[in-house]
């Protein structure tokens, strides 16, 4: 006949004991053997490897996207700086503006009255 252990139903208090046994088996490396999945070990390792590669690639992609975003901000700042310098250069291109700036500095240079002479 069946023993008392086989007739006994599980109780909620048994869950803690099962978790303790599973944890100890995992630490000792017996967990897969107790579940009788030893013949699927290579599949488990392969699945673990695929998950690891997936996580690693996600981290690398995230790092690259972060770097791209930072570079985009730097590029935008550089474009703003370039536009400001272009505006300043265009405003300095006027001869009167340059003459005023020279007068402010105390120079006696003025706009040439005749074209430059060529020396031979």
C-alpha cells in the first residue's frame, strides 16, 4: 500500500521547505539533475548564451545612441556658433564699418581713394 508520505497532501508551510531545497540544490549544482533535465543541458546553455548576447548588444546599441545624441548636441552648438560668426563677418564686410572700427582704435587709415599701384 501507499505510505503515509504519498498520501499526505502539501501544505502552505511546505513551500518554504521546497524553496530552501531548490536554493541549496542550485548552489550545489544539482538543480537540473533533480528536475531530470540533464539531457537538455546544452539547450539551456545555448539559451543562456543567446540571452547574454541579446543583453550585451542592447547595451552596446544604447551606448552608441547616447554618444550619437551627445554629438548631435555638440554639432547643433557648433552650427549656432558658425551662424553667429557668419553674421559678424557679413556685417564687417562693409567698408564703412571697418573704417569706423579703425577710427575707434585710433588708426589714421581710410578707404583708398584710388586703386593700388602695381610695382614692376
